[in-house]
């Protein structure tokens, strides 16, 4: 465990005005997204699409790291350079998704537990050699009738803690992601309760497994109304409730918190981050680790055509820039209209 490397990596992940691109979609998730633009989900198309994101001119001004998928960390740019090496040459940290997905949790209907601990020590060693300096493990927490259960929260917290300990042993910074899903009719009050319970369980497990808080990054959900809830909370309420939960649960020793977009619209994810980052006196920097909220405009501009690569890169650059400003509390809605 190289503590100085871990500290440098964690600090770089949340550098001022920068955030993380989540490009670690499984092939199945990629297929779902490519269907929206009538593009075949071949390995070459996945490589071409991710390659255009990674090689966007100037992206390194706003992107501190990229979470890669196992397939992607082995792929190359059009010029034959491994993606991880290309990103590192631009000062962007390569990261890697290491969980193997959420499976049904036995005896807990409607709930999931994330798997992938078997063989993880060996995989982390291999990923470190391939250039990965941080990793990601996503737990999935569903809100519904009588759930999340204590069993679900504890099972996922335990898995996150074991993953994090193995990462730190390998000198890889663990990104801890207990995602509270947006889907459902639940109120923002219910989301706040579930989010706090998930984070309390997670940090108790991390402490029990001797994980160093100084060398972890939290990838947090925002506290929002369920997607099907009649009352959709406004930006200020989302910011207030989310920060309240984080202050109650996340150690001040942690280097930073990045947020997932979780299916919010592109601009909503930016506006919510901006409102939180503009709040004075926070114990840690806040930033973003978005997938869809960074990629959607680029994907729609690309349409599976190499001739559209430039337009897709411009769309990606704009969203990265907007979120880089939001991470500093400097974003304004007028900047979106100017770009349009």
C-alpha cells in the first residue's frame, strides 16, 4: 500500500474545476444506449465512440479521470495508443470498474447485492499494471414498500468495505458508490432517509475493515424526489437535503465527494451540483462523476457516424465545461443558452 501514491491520486481526482467521466458501461448498457441512435453495438463501435470522447481536444481542462470497462482498458485510439496510456499522457487518471454487477439478494425480494469479490486481489494487480489508479464498485439501493432493508444495506456495505480494503492494498484509490436509485414514487423525504441509512452502514463497514478514509473517494447519489413522485423538489431543496445527509455521515478526512447523475437530465445534474458546490464551509470538495449527463449530447451528435465525431466532441466538451464550472459553484443557466 503506497500511501503517497494513494494521496496524490485521490487529490487529483477532485482537483478544482475537474470531475470524472464514467465510461464504464457494460456491453449490455452500451447496446441499450446505441439502440437510441440506431447503431450496432459492436466492439469496434464501442471503441470508436469512447475514443472520440477520450481524445476530445481540451477535455483535460475539466476531466480529472475516466472510469473504464475491462474491454476498454485494453483498447486503443485510432493511432494505436492504449486508452489508459493516452489518458495518462493528458494528465487524466485511468480508472476501472471492478464489480461484476448487482444480483438478486437472497430472501430479500426486490433488493440487490453487488458481486465481484472473488479473484479481486489478482484482478486489481493486473489493472494496476495496465495503468488504473482508481477503481469503482457500485452498490444498488432500491426504495420501495418496506425497503431498503437492514439486510440489503449491510450486505452492500460489507462488500464495498472488502473491495475498498483490497484496492488500498493494491495502491488503487477505491471509489465507493452506494447508489440510491431514482426510480420509484417515493418522496424526497424517503430518499433522504434511505440515503442517510446507506451511508451510515457504508462508513461503519469501512471503519470495521480498517479502510483509510484519507484515501477513498465517495461517489454519492443526490437526494432527489423519486422519478414518479408527484412533487418534484426544486434545486435548492435537493442541495440542502443532500448536503445535510453528507455532513451527517461522511468523514471530514475524506479527500472529496463526486456525484452520480443517476438518470437526471443533463442540465438538472449540473444545476444541482452547482448549488451544492456554491455552499460555503464544506469539509470536502464536491465534483461530478457522470455518465449519461456528460455523454448524452455527444451520443446524439455522433449517431454512429465517424463524420460526426467533431460535432460529438464539441457537445462533450460543452457538458464537461459546464460541469467543471458547476463544481466550483460558477455555473449559470445562461451559459447553456449561449452554447445553444
